């Protein structure tokens, strides 16, 4: 069975990263368990947003933070963002989320996981692209 492709928005990765920094074992993280069944992707754009969120909300320096080690330990694959398609903003209510949607479409994701579902025109996206937008990790297949 081919693995489903999952693209994670910044808020999902931030939550996972924050929990790891709170001394929870990454080996017990749901992202590690789920990555056995799904190919999980983020983009360089998500990494940049994550860095901004961390700097603004929690730390003023990255001296003690190793995002690369975090990503490597979770089997998350990083992709480069491409330019936006000219009509991509027709599918989002918040233009800041256009790149997130574009990146998920570029890898032909089956799922886009985000806590900002209100920012996406979900019905139009599902009808046009067959991309499922969900707010938590998908279930583990039986």
C-alpha cells in the first residue's frame, strides 16, 4: 500500500516542536508513530515561519534550539517552496496561507494538516484538488 502524503502547516509543527522542548521524548511523539504510515512533509517556508514564531513568542536567540535535529529525528521531509500559481489566492481567505496551500499541492499531498482551517476555502479545495484539510494527524491505517 502506497503511503499517503501529509503536508503540515506551521502551527502543527510548532506544537510538536514545543512539546519536544518541554522534555517529552520525540520517540513517543505521535509524529514519529504516524510517519511509519504516512510520508510527512513541510516546506522551507514553514521552517521560516516556525523560526519567526519561536523568536517572537519564546526565545530571542536560537543558540539552544536545533530545528534541523528536530526535523531529522521526526522523519519529516523538507521541500523547497515554489512560486505561487496565479489563482491560488482564490482558495484561501488569508493570503498568508497561500504558500502553505501551494506547497501541499506541489507535492500532491493527500492531507494538509492545519489549526487554521478557517483560512482555507475547504469545499473549493476538495472539489478542485482532492486535497483533504484536517486539523489533526490522520488516523493510523488498520
